[in-house]
């Protein structure tokens, strides 16, 4: 059953959205989450797992907040120590939207085993089986008239995409925050972390 949430609920789940100073961008992020919640098969966003692999026990919403907050922390250090200018609005928006398609890429699995954490058992949805990760999230960015740069950051955050990010500080901060937050969930469960998957030359 689709979840009916409003702007207040989006703000409750993702309080970082109110740090976006651009009103149109902030409203676009909120509206996209409201739309996706209405399209998903889940009762609430807090039940959805981060993925269907080692991190299935983790909640997607916690990963999204973790990535957003880690990226902001990296931005703060880069600015303080190196004077690096970061588009914080864009960084927060992509942090909150990079995995917004996951609620429709998976669905509840009533026969699935307990995940060992707060997330519920899930399986791939038809969307998840047929459409590359982040494509639908990128579509939502375009549908809401949000910046091309945001769409670029969303679609390139995943290696599933054949497009790599341009030379962008925001893309770099998102990349490292996303993989750092993922490894925090993988390592305690004995999985192979992303840091160990990089090729050494």
C-alpha cells in the first residue's frame, strides 16, 4: 500500500532538507520524496532496507542521512582547511536524492527471513529488475525542473551508470561519503567492503 506522506513527514525523516537555502531546490527534494512514497509498495520509508545484500539489515533512510551528513562534514573540513568552495545546497540535495529510487526498486518480501536489524525483508521489484539503479531518481530530478547538475550527480553516484562524474567537488564528496557509509554497514557483517574492491596498480 503506498505511503501517504506530506512535507512535514519528509522534514521529520530527513531534517537536513531544511538546510537547503534555495526554496525551489528544497521544495523539489521534498516533492520528489512525497511522490516516490506514493508510488512504492511499502507502508513507510523507515521499513526499507539499504540494499538486498549484506546491508539488508540497515534502513535506507539511515544510509541516506549518513551519506548526507558525512558529505557535509567533509565539505566543512575542506572549506576550513583548504578554503575549498562547496555548493552546499547541491550537496545536500544530491545526498538526500541519490538513492530516492530505491523505495520503488524493491518491495516487501512477506516470505523473506528477518534481516537482523530494523529494516524489513525485501525483494527486487519489477522496476528494480528492469531499470538501472538511479535512473528513476534522475528522471524525477528532470520532471521537477531541478538543475541538470543535480541530475548528473544523481545518475553518476553509482558504478551501475556508464557515465562518470565531471570534475566536481560535490561529486567527489558524495562518492566518498556514500562508500564510507556503506563500508560502515558492510564490515561489521563480514562482507567485502568497497575499500577492498579498489584495484591496486
